[in-house]
C-alpha cells in the first residue's frame, strides 16, 4: 500500500500569535494632545469661572435695578462664546465632534423685551454657565495630576491622560452639546415654514394665472362685444347681428361665471365650509372618471386648516386616479384615531405611483409635512395602489376661539392706532 502524504493543512499561525506588536512610542501624538488639554484646563477654567462669577452674579445681584436683566442677558450671550471656544478646543485636542447650537433667533422677535426674554431663557447659555462654574475644581485637579505625572509617574501618564480626558469628553458632550431633539425640531420647523411659504406663493400664482387667462379674458371679450352691440343700437341697427352679439355675450357671461365658480371651488369649496368633509369629498368623488366609494367616520369636524388640507389631498389623489391610474374602481376612507386624522385612498389601477413620479405626490408630501403630517405610498407595479395620509387633529371650536381672540387683539391694536393723538 502506498503511503499518501498528509493533506496540506492551514498555515501555522503560532509565530504570528507570538509575534510582538510593532514598536511605537507610548506618548504618541494623540496622547500629547490629551496632555496639552489637561494642562490647559486650569487657565481656561479660571477664565470661565471668573467670567461667570463677575458678569452673571453681578447681573443677578442687579436684577432689582434697570440694568440687571439686560446685563444678565448679555452675560448669557457671552457664555455662548465661551462654549464655542470649549467645543473648538475639544475638537482640536480630544477629537470630539460636537455640532454648534443654533444661534438665538433675535431678529423678528418683536421689541426689546421679547428679545431680552428670549436671551434670558436660553438653555444653551445656562448649560455653558453650569459647565464653566463646575470646571474650576476639575481644572485644578487635572492640572496637578498631569504636571506631577510628567516628572514622577510618566510610565502611567498615557493611561492617566486617557482616563481624565474621557471625563472631559463626557462633560463636553453632556453640557455643551445642543439638544438633539430641539435642534432637529427647529430644523424641521424652518424647513416646514419654507414649504408653507413656497406653497402659498405657488397657489397665488396659480390663482393669478387662472384669473388672467380665464375669467378676465372672457370678461374683456364680453365688454368688447357689448360695446359693439351698443354702438350698433345707437346707430339704429337693431337687426339680427346685434341679437347674435348679445347672445354671444350672454354665453361669455355664463362661461366666465362657471370659471369663477371652479376657481372658487379650487380655493375653498363652499360645500366644505357649509357641510363638512364628508359632503365635500362626495362632491369631488362624483367628478372623478372612476367610480369612487367615500366613507367618512368622523364624530366631529376638525379645524378648518386641517379640513382644507385633507380635502385638497383627496382631490389631488382622485385627479391622479382619473388621469394616470387606469383603475376601474377606487375608494376613500377617512377616520379619526386619537389625535390624528387618517385618510386612505385605494384604487385597482396599474400601480407604480411614487413621490418622484411627476404627478404632484411630492407637493402633497411637502404640504402634509408642513403641518406634522405623514404621506405614505404603497403602489407596487401592477397595483393596487394604497396611499395613506395622516394629519394632526385640532378641534374646530378651539381653533375658532383662537382665531376670534387673535381678531379681537388685532381690532384693539387697530383702534389704538386710529385714536387721535392728544
């Protein structure tokens, strides 16, 4: 029997395991940065503590006077600058990446007292004050330990530096980081405000274009036709030509009235104001080229703004079904769950609908997102298509009372402005 040679096995890793890691300096570049940060803690902490005690405590002590609160507000705004300096130092020496908080939105905040109150309740400024106030004993401790270790405990200095700077990293993240939820909410509101402004501007341009190209043009033709008929009547030419001109003018009037009704329905339909969402959706569904079943399970009417957005969302979706879906049937369901208004539009068409499909879906998503709503599309190729829209529920009576209070305040302001100067 021929003896077979053993199969080749995995390479022997014993030498790799026993091999020592490559030689490097214990005090590498990052360690020296951490040591520099610890040594700088004392002077920086002295600067911050002195600022807090001198400016802010003086402002608190002088709150009984006229200059106390403005001085305190200025001190908090100055504390923001100290926090920015500390975040920059942490980025450079500790490698901690912390986003800068949003600046105070002082512009457009009314008068002096509104801006003063905004600065006094600034959470970023107060957290920076707390950070600078508690840093002095920590700065003394880290400066003493690091300086002593440079001469006495230098073999363990890298470990000490890493441990102490980890505490510094935790302090910076805990007290100098912006509030993630608050900052994200501010960014969302700024984006939503831009969407609302753009949507309102687009609606105004659409109304202006419809008026200019539709009803206004017909009314101009009507005025010209009536003018010619008047001239013929004054000349004594009361024949069939004048009657035809008047009949044509009558037709132009009816068309202009129809276009004005359609335009008014596009702005805010009367049936929505008078009878609510159920009747308005049934009316818009009757104009769809596809049979639509409407089911609305609402025990009360939402606020007018929410009701209007819900109506125009369904109206746009039904128009898309008529133009693009190829569906044979569709349905609209509206109901309330807790503090949310839910809308679901279904059709058995071709599917394939998407936000970026060029059918106005992106605009609907932006409009709903501007009021903290959601817009979800489930439309696989071949169908069916299910589109779910979710809006926040606001009570109609509370919304009406808020508008009434706002109108009363504006009327009072107008009365004050209209009073004659004595």
